């Protein structure tokens, strides 16, 4: 069964600090892994997408890593800002008809001043 | 430009009433379309996906149904809503040949 597990479930950090979110998956056959940011009451917005051959990808202060051997990914937020408060969702795509995605439960990040 | 629309934005319906949520995309052709539900504080649950007109795949058994009458239109329906149908419904799409999935603004449904 395809699964995506994220940790921690929630995280509180002070403004300006860094943090790292984790994602472990068992999706097969692997196609790509995405990180989304979802503000409360809004639809998710894509941050990064990585294929099997990519180890790291950055989008501003967000840096995602992928280890396809251990089936782990991380999302690192540098110099956090209050606007980074959101849920961060790890999504893994399997090579199948319809690009079916498996979603992690998300990590809720709260940045405090 | 490519955009996705959902309506209504919010909806309050009594138990047992019908439901129709609409999703349309612009600026593309033959996209893959998806309906998700997100319960409060929970992750996204895939309900239906469609790879073409009239082609609907259901991921979970429930009292909801989906239809794709046109290439860029995806409709989520129910004949009789349950309390457990309350949630945040998101439509998403993947443009033909692309990798990234884009989400609509969502519809917040409250069944009373």
C-alpha cells in the first residue's frame, strides 16, 4: 500500500530561525515528489517538485532534498518569516494512469515573533 | 493563462439535500482533473480523478459522485448529503504533459 508519512505533525518556531520537515514514503513505482504549502482555508500551492534523479531543489528560502534510495525527503525553511505559518504537505506520485498522488498528513508550522 | 475556478466558495446545506460543486479550468486542453476532500485539521483525501471526458475513477466508496461533461469541467455531486460530508473540497488539475498539480481555491461545505 502506498503511504506517505510526515513528521513532526506540528512545529512552533521563532521568527528568523530555521526548521526541517521530514517525509518518508513507500510509493512505488516512484515518479516524483512534491512539497506544497497550504495556508488555512486555501488550496495548496506547489513549492518544489523532484524526480528520481534530483537530490535537492530550492525555491527561495525553501530547500527540498530527496534520497530515493531510503525513500526520504526533507523540506528546510531558512530564516523563517511569519508568513511561513502554514501546513506543508508532502505528495508522492506513482507512475500510473491518471498521475495518482499519495498525500502525507502534513506538518503544521507556526512561526512566532 | 491557465487558471482553475471553483464555486461556490462556501456552502451550508441541510442533511439529506443534494449537492453540486463545479470546477472549471481555462487555458489548457485534456487535463487530468481531481476532486479532494480535506476534513478539518486533516490531510487531503482523493475522491475522484478523471483523465478525459466521461472517464471517472473513484478512490473511496461514498455517497458522492463525479462527472466530467466537458473537457475542462468537473462536477462533484451528491443526491443526499450526510453530516460527514462536511469539509473543504478541492479541485485540482495537471495540464497535459506537465508534472505539477495545481489546486483551485476550494469550496468549504458545512452540512447541518
